C-alpha cells in the first residue's frame, strides 16, 4: 500500500493546479493520470490573462506537470477503478492492482464521471457549458467540498464554466483549502 497526504485523481487542468498548491505547501501529493485532459488537443488558448501570445493546450499541461514535479509532487499512470469512501484515510485502487492510501482525495476526472455514479454521487448536466456534455456533482459548489470529510471535487464537475483559467483557479482553491486544513493555518504561497 502506497501512502500519501493528498491523492488527486485526474492529471488535467484542475487536478494539476490543485496538486501544485498542495505540493508547494509541503504535503505529499500524488496525481493519478489516465487518458487525456480535454485541453490536450486544443491548438492555442488565448484567453488566459497574462499569456497574451497564447499557449497550446499541450504546452500548458506540460508546463503545469513540470511545476508539480518541481514543487515535490509526483504523477503516476493509473486508472482508478474503485474507491473505499468509508473513513479517512481513503483507499484507492487502480486497474493494475496498485493501492493508495490518502488523507485527502481530490476527484478531478471531468468526463470520467461514471466513476462517481458508481460511488453513489449524483451528477447532472453542467448548464454553464453549452455542449451539455459536461456533468456537475450535485450539492458540490465552487469550494469543491463533498459531504465526505477530506473528499473534494475539482474542475468542471464543480459546476463552473468550461474555461481553462476557471478550472485552474478552482483547482488551486481546492489545493489551498486542503493545505490550510492540513497545516491548521491559512496557507498562502509567497515567492
Ligand atoms: C474542444 C475543446 C476546446 C477547448 N478550448 C478551450 C479554449 O480555447 N479556452 C479555454 O479556456 N478552455 C477550452 N476548453 C476547455 C478546457 O479544456 C476545460 O475547461 C478544462 O480542461 C477542464 O479542466 P478539468 O480539470 O475539469 O478536466 P480535464 O482537463 O479534462 O481533466 C480531467 C482528467 O481526468 C482524467 N481522468 C478521467 N477519468 C479518470 C480515472 N478514472 N482515473 C484517472 N484519471 C481520469 C482525464 O483523462 C483527464 O486527464 C476546451 C475544451 C474542449 C473540449
């Protein structure tokens, strides 16, 4: 059994943003990745404030991954098949049989929402996204908190509009909340 403070399921926009903040705060952070972020195939994104020249989706993701590594986090390949949402720490099993135990769980799977339905979370159409193909988790707001202690959601599953900057910001907010809870003081990243 591998142990960590924070386990993030999904190495997309919100999952990487969250992991960057928890890693930077000194929490052992593992990201499990399977499949591709929706952003991966986007040629250029011009709507991120501060990046006037634009950035490709692949570049954004690569850069965020490097930031996670540099902050001390790690990213492992692994499709999550089952979770035991009984008591903290939570146990996560990947399809290749690896097991993880984590105090905090961040579910940032976006289109991987069938996993949530199998866990008993109810999902509905995220009306902020015009395609109607995106789901939100019922009774979860921008803070990503679920009824389960230490279990958070991140990204479009939290009913936010489908924009990279918003998914990244929401993921960072989840990371700050987890870091603050763990450290028992408000966490703020100062460079
Ligand atoms: C065609 C298209 C064009 C877009 N263009 C723009 C644009 O120009 N500007 C802009 O701001 N936004 C754009 N977006 C939106 C942007 O991609 C999303 O807002 C953002 O990716 C959402 O982040 P997220 O973290 O919620 O999900 P994602 O980034 O999709 O990340 C979810 C991650 O979870 C993984 N996952 C799923 N199930 C599992 C599992 N069981 N185990 C482990 N991992 C799992 C997925 O493989 C993925 O890596 C575009 C989206 C699309 C589809």
